[in-house]
C-alpha cells in the first residue's frame, strides 16, 4: 500500500512557517543539471523519485503555481516536481492550472481522495507544505510518515508542525554539511 508522506522544512524549535507565513530559515540552492555528489541534493532527489503524486493545500498551491512550472533553475528536480500528478485540496477552486504541465485535480474531500490513492498501485504520495491541511490529515489518521528538514535556525513564534501530542517512531536521522538535518518519523497508529 502506498504511504502518505509529509515533508516540512522546519526550524530547530519546530516552526514550519514564520508568523507572516514566510520560510526565511530555508536556505537552499537551485538544483541545476550538473552531476553532483552532494549528499543533501541526492537525498532530495531520492525522495522525489520515490513519489508520483503530490497533494497541496489551496494556499501552498497559490504560492507555488506561478514559480514552479517556470523554475528552469531547478533542473531535474523541478522537472520531476512539475511532472508529478497533483491534487489541490480546496472547496473554492474550480481548476488548478500548473503552467504547461498537466493541471492539478481539485478535491474538496482530500481524506477520501488520499484513501482512494493509497489503494491504487504506484509510488508514495507527498503532502507538500500545507500546514493546515497537514494538521487535519494527521487527525484523520491518513498520514504515514513525516520528513522534517530541520534548518539550523530558530524563530520562537510561528506555526508549528506539531500542535498537539503525537507519538512517533524514528525511521531516519541524517545530518548534512549544509547544517540541515533530516528527521524522518513514522506515525504510530
């Protein structure tokens, strides 16, 4: 069965979005098409190769649709991201274009959509950003794993990944030369 994997960039104090919604703590370099032996970029490429479907909330979609379909500086990573099958959780959108790539499918019932997708064959499913959606999906029990890319910064205030009690099982802890640590947790059910 396919898994729903959440990936969030976070600070060491569990902030996934600053008070203004920003992500100034994320320091990433563009993915160009150069062959690299960078373990961090290789890890991100490995992850994007492990999924074939992306779920976005309406706000994350609105913030992404004007950049990612045109992000030529993101090389193979951007190409792979743009070619994923996409679903946007929204009760107000009628359509969700994605540049010259196939449009996202709008769903007003993301839980039912995710449950249906999990029963189909394919690679894993990626919930990208979308903190409010993530919080509601955690409550329904459809999230299987959380990948936190922990940046070497703190913010004190903002929106946290976890706002309640949650039992997790550590699946991976990897540090990278750029100061980011990957913490991958399975959700106890």
